[in-house]
């Protein structure tokens, strides 16, 4: 099945990790890698985990290449692969998928053609604090047959949270400023004792 018909489902911990990473660096663009697999029925890309990447110098290719190699090595041993890319824009009023995000998405598509790009929806993030929003506060982009990244309408029901209560848990983590504990690859490259897998985050 081509990526045009696939659905994408993100697990709660992966989802929360990505949002907390963006909240830790509110004045910077941040990005991350989506980890998962295609479901046994071949109709859903299951995003099981996520790795926060950078909050500075996002376009720099050497660091990206190093991080992708390390991430792929670690997760392939667990039967998981890199299945997509997450991006949060620097400005909260910027809702466009920029060229850097598209280029990294293209790079991942070379290894996983059904890759998704998720873009943080800052308006929904702001609204989440005031409402009981149950849907993901991210926008799904997939490549069309011309290899252009296209926004998938939320009405298409092709992107969902695996656990419907994920936003409730997220709000609790926001209230307790859990984002302070997030480690990304930038942090790890500065201090290798900091673990980019964030094993303590949900304890």
C-alpha cells in the first residue's frame, strides 16, 4: 500500500516527549525523530517512540547524520525503524512546513518511503490549556506521488493518538513542568552523560 492510504498512530509517550521538547525551548525551532513500524495488516504506521534531536543549528547535516546512525542502530535491534520526522517552528505564529523539515523528511523517505512529517500546531497547543481537546496537537504531512509534502486534512482521520487520554496526561506533565527533564541530542553532544533516550522521563 502506498503512503497515500496509510494511517498514522502515535503512542502517548512518543507524543508527550515531542511536545515537552518544544516547550523546553519555546523560542527555538526543535525537531525529533519518529520511531516505529508498519502494522502487521500493512495499513497503519505505528509510531511507538520518539527521539528529541536538536534545539539549535537544526540544518547542520553532520550532527543529523551521526544522530540518525545512532538512533537506527539502537532501535533496529528492537525491531523498530525510523518512520518519520517531527518539527516545531521557532515562531508560534508560523504554521508552515519549512524547507529544512521537508529536506529532512525527504532524507528519511530514502530509507522508509511511507515516512510522515509531524508539525506542532501551536494554536492547538495554546488551546489545549483552555479546552478538553482530545485530538493530537500536530499536523500530519505525507509525500504525494510527485514527492511533494502535503498536509493531510484532519477530517481524513489518518492521524490519531493511540491512547485517547494522552492530552490529559500531557496537561499534567505541563503543569508540573516535566519538560525540564527532557534531553535531546544537542544536550548529549554537549555532555555525553546525558541520555538521549530519556529513560527517567516517565518514572
